[in-house]
């Protein structure tokens, strides 16, 4: 009976830890400074946790992605959701610019979702007043795949493993350990 009760408390603790980890991941963490952000770790977009990196300015789409497929390629709604999450995060954190973009220029962060042999259509967020933290939706326009622009930064996304999945692996390990002790 004591072992069963201890096991139940362990499961509850792991569930609570998993929930707290997910809540912390929703907040995101700024990488770099408010005057030169290089990325965001742990930002949740449509229920998925991403680490986001902003490319250095003066890099074209081809420079950043090469032959890799952007996460939101073919998903305009997802690209817009990513743009909105980035915009809201940068505004809330007081970020005035990303990477090495001049303080005299507007900072643009682009999320590509449609790529042809020559052009890229993207959702973007930009600070509407150079040097301010007033991030708004940028125009959805088409850029050349090879153009380099000193106030443009491309957002790249890496999926972060879900903490609750890790917790489930831990629970499975506890079950195996408990079974071995009982044998």
C-alpha cells in the first residue's frame, strides 16, 4: 500500500513538473539584447515550441536557407501565426532591433511561406519607428530569392522536444524500475 501511494505521489509530481515546464516554455527567452536580438528560445507557436534564430542582415533567402525547407513553407496561416508570436514577443520584451541592423533603419523579420524558382513570399514583422519597440505586421510582398537587404532578417525555426513527452519517458522508466523491484 505504501509503495502504491508513493508511486501515485511521484506521478502527480511529474505531471505538475511537466505542466510548469510547458508554462515556462510559453514565455520564450530573448537571445541577445533588446538592441540586437539574435533569436528567441522556447516560443510557442500554434502549440509547438520553437527556438528561433534571426539571420544576420544582408543575407538573402538563398544565403540563409540554401536547399533547406523553411518550417512554414506552404503554410501561410502558420507563417502568419509565427509572425504574430514573434511580433508580440519582441514588443513585450522592448526589442528595438534584431541582429546587426542599423538603428537608423526599420528592422524586418521575415517568415517565408511560398517560394518559387525566383521569388519568396513571406509574412513579416517590423518595428514601425526605427529604434523603437513598436513592432507591427509588415507588408506581405514578394522578394527575390537572392536579394540582400541591410534591414532584413530571416527567421529560422527549430522544434524543441515537448517537456511532457520527456516526463512520460521518465514515468515509463519508473514503471520498469518498480516492476523489477517487485519481481
